[in-house]
C-alpha cells in the first residue's frame, strides 16, 4: 500500500516562508525552503523561517530539497536548514547560484557543495517517486514548478507563477508540458494564491517596460528606482530603459551588486551597452538627467534605504528637489503603513514618488483566470491553496469551485496539517505542531513569545529600574533605592512618583530582610508586584520593572578584620 502525506510547514495563512513536505512511504521530498520578513509585531526580529521540528524527528527520511525559484520566499531559509540536514539540493542554474550566495555567508554551511542543477527535461528517480519539473513565468528567470509522481498520481507544486503570452525566453511557461502532466493524472495541486483576489488580468511585462521607459524619457532629474534585488525581470527593464534614454545606472543596494553580477555571468541578465553601470563614487561627475540609481536595500527590501535617503542618512545618496523615486516593487498589504510613511518622508525631502502598482495591475503571481487555467490544464483531483493569508487561500478555493472541483476536494490547511492518502482518497488526517522560528542576529530560535511580549511592553510602556544595596547579615539597606526610568515617565517632572516608588521598594526589601527564610527570588518578585500595582494605579501603564538587588561582600569585611587583629 502506498502511504502518501502532504504537510505544509510554512506558506499557508501567511505571506512567503514557503516550505512543503511530501512524504511517499519512507521518503520525504522538501519543496522550497523560504523565509519571510517580519511584520510590525515582531520587535527586533530580522527574519522568520519555518519550524523544522517534524523534519528533525524524521531526518532519516529526507531525500532532498527541491527549489522552484531564487527569491527569498523559496530559498531564504536554506542556510539554516542545511546547517542541520545534509541532503542534496536541486534547482535550476540561477536558483542554485543565488542559493549559494546565502550558503557561503553562513559559517555552518560555507563548505556545503551537494547542489544539483536541473531543467525541465530532468527526471530524478527515487524508490517511491519520480521528481520532474516544468517551466513557469515569474519575475525571475529559471522559475519552475515541481511534480512528485507517485503510484497513486502526481502531486504538483506550482511555485510562484503567472501566465504571460508575451513572455520572453527564460520566462515563458511551457503549456504543452502542463497538458502532458494533466493527462498523466494529478492527484493534488498545491496552487499559488498570492494574487488570487485579483479579478482582472495582470498587464503583460512588455507594457510595464513601456511604462518605465516613458517615465525615464520625460523626466529631467535623477531617478531612484526601488526594486527587489532578485526581481531580475524588473532589473532588466530598468537597464533597457536607462540605455534607451542615455542614462547610466548606479547600483547602491546591499545585495544588488552580487545578485546582478551572478545573473550577468549566467546570461540571465544582459547590459544593452557596455558602459551602462557606473560606480557610486562617479555619481557627482554625472548630470542629474544622466542618472538612474537602482536601490534594492538590505536583504532586498528597499523601503528602509529610501527612508535613509530622505533623511540624508544613506551612505551614498541623499534625495533632493527634482528627484523621482520610482517604486517598481509591489509591497504586501502588511507593509502599507510603512509604504505611506516612506512616501511622506520622500515628499518632505522635496522629491516626487511614483509606483507601478498604482498605475498598472502588475504582479508576478497568478490572477483568478491564471489560477483557473492552471487547474484546467492539470485537471487535479484535489486542490490545496497555498502561499497567502487565509483570505487569499479562500479566494483560490472559490476559483476551484467555479470550475467544478467539489468542495470536499479542496483543502484549506494550516501549518502542520497532514493531508493523507487513505482508501483511494485524500483526507485531512491529523496534524503536527508547527510554529515559527525567529532569527534575531546570530540567534536562531532563541527568541520566544515571552521575549517578544517584553519587547512589546518596552516599546509601549518603557522600563522602570530600581537599584538597592543591602547588608543581608545586618538585615539592613545600605543605600537608599536609586530609581531610573526609560520610555516610561520623564523623571524630572515626576519627582513625587519616583519618591513614592523608592519608599515602596524600601518597605518591600526591608520586609524580606526581616523574614527568617530569606529568598532572593521572592524578594525580587515582591518588589515587582508592589511597584507594578502602584505604577499602574497612578499612570495606567505597565512598564517592564527590573529590580536590581546588590549585596555588599561580607567575606571581604571578615577577612580584613581578621588580618588587622593578627597584626
């Protein structure tokens, strides 16, 4: 009997962080290994990656990681994954090249070399399944979908895709191959939902180029283009428009130069003229109407870099009157507030702002019609909407219903849900516990809900610190409490509050010193509770309260006294 399971470890009911485990008997196939950038509630967190707990428990079953494309939502978590699981990685030429950039920057994976370049003709036979690929259209070349063919039918993962009949080589979907896969029999389709709410067709990429070119042609000042570094298609359009209008391109993003050079070396990106790119140091030697500044920002997110430009804190570029900031990326809904704040800063600096998403219906993801065309070509028995928040998954489910797929053949899953093949059909069988792994600096997974809660409180109500020195042997307070506040109240205008707080600390500490069963933990907890009650009563706020209790060194006093006696 063939035992088949599909387990989303990320990418459902959230944006990005794609990772899906397909289990065929005793073999696990990992489809993508992505990350997501934190939203406002994750204070200080750099990135979020999937929870590998289930995979740790079944590490011996993992046969490989199969990648669809080179964006962070598909390959960003790979360095963290490979630091634990030494399994082969499969992807197209550009995808593998971009994955290697992240791998070499991680000391734990710098020597990893088990990469395998595939194309749409590649078929990889394993004991319980055969893995093959099909070309798709996305905003980066060499994008593919993945087919895991089992004895009970194929499980197809679309990756990020859309249909564009005018797409050029490297971006063009192979429709004939999709029809062949459908004819062969598709058990389940894992379908991209990121643009499922869009009821209209997205514009063709050649129309986007014309829009970019028109803005370059009729603008006299500098043009600062905000773009995701790995959106190779958009970078190529910027290069082409700049060359056509006699402008030079300056790369200023943290990741831009390495990614662009990688794409150029693989002929996935080309320069229309040899001297198109100039160093940032030569910017002052060019007239404003000869310049395009391509800003991708750290980790491919350009908004913070634009804010620094507007505030004149950027390392090379400061915005001034006459500049046009041209936003060519489409931020997620979660970033709308940040985008609005960035635009305001840009206008304050005297520059103008224009965004492609406001003028054109552009996206690298499938519209409703695209989703239904994919389903009609593949004819899946079951559809599993993935890649998006719940409302987007729901919109994709409606697309499936409209073309006649039964409601009980559409799975609205959460992370960790196990969809299992049983008695000739797929069922939502059970689930495993799957959370998020938070990355903060070099720390992986060491930030939990308690730390995040404290960071949230610190951001809202600040910190209140009480420092006391005690002599436990004599059961007395040596120095009166010193009160410090940051982000809670302004000390100079709150003297009464500070004085009363010091009195409360003194009473709490002395009470514990007088207790025969002295306990450090109980002392600190008592100070916290007393202060918390008092501060909330007077301010209606809950700051983080840090009692710092210091004890004078009794042994040093004893030894000094003993020595003087002997003398």
